[in-house]
C-alpha cells in the first residue's frame, strides 16, 4: 500500500478535484479497505451543485465540512485491521466489507435509545472529514463504524448497491404495507427501483411505479411492478383513483426528489393512507397541509438511511430476491468522476452510475 492515493475531494459546490492525498492507516478498532466500487448518489449531485441542505442558507447551518473525500455507496476488500478490529467486526484480511453510511456517536439521546441513524452528531461518510468517503483508492472505517462482512463471491458491482438497497428497504418498512394494499412508488431511480423490489416481497395487491423515463419503468416491471405510469403520457392521479374505485392508493412512497411528486401523492392517496417521504429535496417544498389533516387524516412517515437493514440488503442481493444488477448501468474510472457526475445529473440515459478506483 502506497503512502499516497488518488481521491475525489470536495472543496465547494462545483469544486470537486481528483487529488493525491495520504493513504489512511488503521488505528485501534479501525478498518482500512481497498475500494472496489463507489456509487454516485443523487444526494452527491445535490451537494455538488450547491443545494442549501448541504451548504446552508439563512435557515440552516452547512452540513458539509471541507475538504472531504466524497462518496457513501462503497464496497471494498479489507487490507488493514487496527488492534482489536478483527475481533470487533468479525473480519480478516482479504474479506469484503461495508460500513453503514452513518458513524454514530453512541452517546447522544438517539444513539442511547437505539435510533442510531438519527444520531445528533450525524457523521456520514463523504460529507465530513472525520469520515472521509469511498471515492478513493482506499478508505477507513472509524472504530465506531457499523461494519458488515459481505460474501466474497458477490460481484463488486452488486455489492456497491447494498447501501442504496438498505435505504430502500427501510422506506418500504416505514410504509407498513399490508397484504393486498395498493402501493405506489414515485420515482424509478436507484432508490425507487430498490423500493419496488422490496415492496414486492410484501405481497401488495397492486404495485405501481411512476417515472418520466420509459427505460426505468421497464426495469421497474422486471423488479415486480404490476403497473407502470408515465406522467407525460397519462393523468397518473386519475389513473390510480380509477384503479381503486375512487378511493386512492393505500401507501405512497415518494422517491423522485421533485416537489410535484409530493402534491401528486397527496392527491392520489386514500384517507388514512400512509405517505412515506424519502427524497432529499433540493429546495423546501410547499403543499396544502389541510389535505394531510382535516381532509384525509394521513399517516406521514419520513425515511432516513438504512437502519438495521444492511443484513437484509446483503441477503436479498446475494440470494437473488432483488436483482440489483439491472439497476447499475454505467461504471467509470475515478479520474472520470466529472463525466459520471454529469451523467447522474442529466439522468436520462443512466440509473446507477459507479466509480471503480
């Protein structure tokens, strides 16, 4: 292992650079991996383009601390174990491993009550220098990381999908889907497609995918969607109402990142239905809250990260219950990260784009 490595370093909006930086070393309890692949998330692009959620505005403090190595959808081979790390994490050199995207403080109110994914400190790989991310040749898992061993014969392309699938599974769990429910997943990107695959395992009555891009809707069908709808071709709200005798869907999961999909969901969901909001929105969203309360008495559930779902994601990918290979469309070398970012930002000809250091 060389003393230096190449990494994609975030300095400011639109200022990400491929740099030569020191290679991390494992202190007690820590793990260093050689990164095999790292996905480019929609949230990476929102950060890259300067969304206030990450860089702050008059209402909130900046979330990103720079300079920081980007990337939170990583997988890699264990190349260094600090003292006690092998026993703590159940790993040996050469194993394939992943860490959950949040490194909890283990001391705040949320961590002490088991809600570690809501940690008040909230260090997430790729956004703060204390937890540099996976868009690099090597990366380090701090001692408090939540580390999972991954089957060595799982393809690295599939293994780099564990993090987004874990998030998708959590969103589906938040939907409290019952047998026979009519479930709508709005957005057939990486996360939405994972939600389609996970929701199918819940045996809903009708599973509907909504997206603007026909090729994504074709993948949604392969992953279990019974019906696919394109808002440019049909009135999707009316279509769902017609399918449900005018009542509306039982569960609506919003995974588009577009404000219009929020209003769309409020209009097509039935009274006392469950609305799951997953997306990282670029800007604040305004809706008629009367629909939520007096009109429909909805259950509104947020969904954040993938708590307690990594073992499920690993199993579902490895067993073939959810075929994530259909979601990964492009891979690029680390030095081509700007091409990868632009492809994700445009979003028309790709779904999941990965970097392979």
